[in-house]
C-alpha cells in the first residue's frame, strides 16, 4: 500500500511500532493543530506518533466556517501580528501547500453610510490587503479590495436587499475543505514516517521522577477498535486536544495548566438556489460577525459565539441559534429565508484557553 495511506492495516502497524520502541514526540489530538505539529516534527527527522480518539478532524476541525482568513475583525482590536501571520499562512496555502483545497473567495461588505463607514472600512480592508502583500513578499495571493456603488453591488449580488446598503466593498479571503485539509496533513506526516492512529484515546500518562521533578515520559493508550491498552514511551508529549485540553492535562497533573471554556459556533446550510449571488457576504453584528458563504451546491451561513457546558463531543444547534442566524442573514437578503429552507445545521466548539492556576508541575516538563 502507498506509504501515505490511512488504512486499518496501517493503523495496526502504527500502533505496533509506537508501542514497541520509544518515540521522540507523541502528539495527542488529530485535529488541524495536532496534525500540523506531527507533520512539522516528522519533516525534521523526529520519530513521531500521533493519536486521535475520534476520526481525524473529528472535533472542532470539521465544524468550522470552512474559511482560511486573516481575521479582519482582529484588525479592529489592533492585533496586527496575529492578522499578519494568518494572512501569510493563507497565502502559502493558496499558492504552495494546498491549492487543491484552498480557493480564493470574494466577499461583499455591505455599507450602511456613504462616507464614514466606507472610509474606515476601506482603511481596515486596505490594511488587510497590505498585510497580505507583506506576508507574500510584496505580492498578494488574492485580488485587492474594490469599491462598489449600490447598483454595482446589486449587480454582483442580486439577492441583497436594496435597503441593506448604500454601497459595498469587495474583498477576498479563502475557503477550505477543512476536514480534507486535516486528512492531507496526517497523510503527509505519514509519508515522512509518522505513526498515525485514530480511534485511539489517551487514558493516562507515564511518569518518572528525575532530580526530584516528576515529568511525563509517555502515555497509556486505549485502542478503541480492539479494546486493548498500549503504552507509548516518548521524550515529549504534546497535548493538542482543543476543547478537551483541560481533561487531557488533568490525566497528568492537577498542578497548573490551562482552563478551557468552550464557545459554540453554529452554521445553517441552505440550497444554492435560495440566494441569488456569486460572492459571499460579510456582516459585522452586535455580537460578532456573520458570513454567508457559497459552498458547492449550498450556502453555509454562520456563526454564533455562545458558551457551551454540555457534552463536548456532541454540541448541538438550538432553536435560538437558528433564529439568530436567520435574523442576521435576513437583514440583508432580498428573499427571506425560513426554517423550511434549511437542509442542515452543524455546531462546533472553539477552545478559549486561560491559566488554570499558577505553577508548572509536570506540564512544564514532558507535557506541553
């Protein structure tokens, strides 16, 4: 079989290899963060193992807005470094690392006032474009902003309400097949020699005391397919479990670490013929932002930002969530969307991290 294949036979061989000989790095979590860490380490010649309790991208990474963006709203928080880094990575994905999965996507930003809003929005989007060019070595991977009159904007997006704008700015971000991107990262890491096993859960950590300091030296794994336990010895263990970070780290220590707040974001999906337009729509709302995104034969509309304290594995879309998204979308759409137009919904959780307590414990030693 090809070395990059992710098959039952490959999974079994990976579990055997990682448990029979120590690894340099054990990555716990097979979302986009963990997969990226595993690939980075494997390309540097390290002996790497990565495990995921669900399917690859089974948590947050498959329930996103399907966008690769610099975070235009973060410019208004003056977080220039974050936006610049994200735009640089967006450019690399578009042009070099994943052009088969990441595509440039135009968005219309409807304007409500002809002078003031257009001026400050143009400055913000202009800075967005400038940072994109800076990260791309003087050349952006997407076209720069363009301004439209009300009539011009409605020609580009006939499905927008006439009273929803006096003009618009078109800018570009990128859309991505999020789960496939994670799978490609894992497969590429596999191609560089990483041992990869989904349906494999960390149930505990191996520890040793060196010079009076306890450190993590590996993990106990539960093969959820076969119902057996394995031990993996590792020089370093990385916790990349997103909203499960707190639970995963607590298996190792109760001293220090991170506290995780789960923020739920939901999207609704409607058929393509329900909205007349080619570009996407970007809206700033009182609570956050809302995207109306063209996606294959559908539109994906979201998102929300609400606290979630229930089961982390199965966040759900509530009636209140749907009402909010429909209200925001209908504030600009000429054809009112109703619940009958919705063919699907999905919900994902963002991990909001903050220090749990002071002190390092084993987290500062063998577990990161």
